[in-house]
């Protein structure tokens, strides 16, 4: 059996006139995230972690931001394609641990819905998926409310 670990990170700044999408769901907030796709930093970090674990480069390699077909795309579609790439190569996701880093909005009311959304795409049970949210104690761009960052670590087995 082969066992691997991957780490992913993503960040985007806030933008007006865009919906806020995190963990595959719309979160009520007055700002969204500036991005070529829907800006879902949690899913983007997760995609990079999965691709990295399988040594399949990064999200930008597979879904470049200069490709018009990915403009405003739902990041759940990108994640499903990444999972498909891994499964085609015989990989199975063992567990996922993600952290959102932001001051506002508060994430606690949305974590369960994010978990239910992502576990279906990842083909894992919710006991193998952790999503957390932390503030940055008012430090840096996330702490100053300029944007949101996310990290993800995954383990995959073959």
C-alpha cells in the first residue's frame, strides 16, 4: 500500500458585487472574493493538497486562470475533476483537514453544510473530513479584513 500526504494553500482578496462561496456553499456576506473562478479558497486549497499528494502538480496547471472556460466556474466542478484524476490513478482519499483563516463572516453556522457538500464530492465519510475556521487576531491581510485564506492537508492511499 502506498500512502501520501499533500498540503494546499490559497488566498483571495475581498471584492464587491460577488457572492461569497466557501466550501462549496454560498455564505451570506456583503463581499465575495476576487478570482477567475468563484473564488472558493477552501476548495482551491483542497485541490492543491490532493494534486500535490498525487504528484500531479497544482490547480493552476489543470485549470489555468487564462482559460475562459474556467471563468466564474463553480469550484465544486474543479474539485470533482481533481478527485476523478486521483481515482483514475488508483488513489483513494483517506482524510482531509482544512482551515479557513478570516475575521468575518463567522463560519460556525456553515461548517456542517460545507462538510456535507464536500464529503459527497470527495467520496469520504464526514468522520474523515475536518473543516475549521480561525481568525488571524487582526494581523495581516486576513486579520485586517482584506481577504480570506485557507489551508488543507490530505492523506491519500493506493
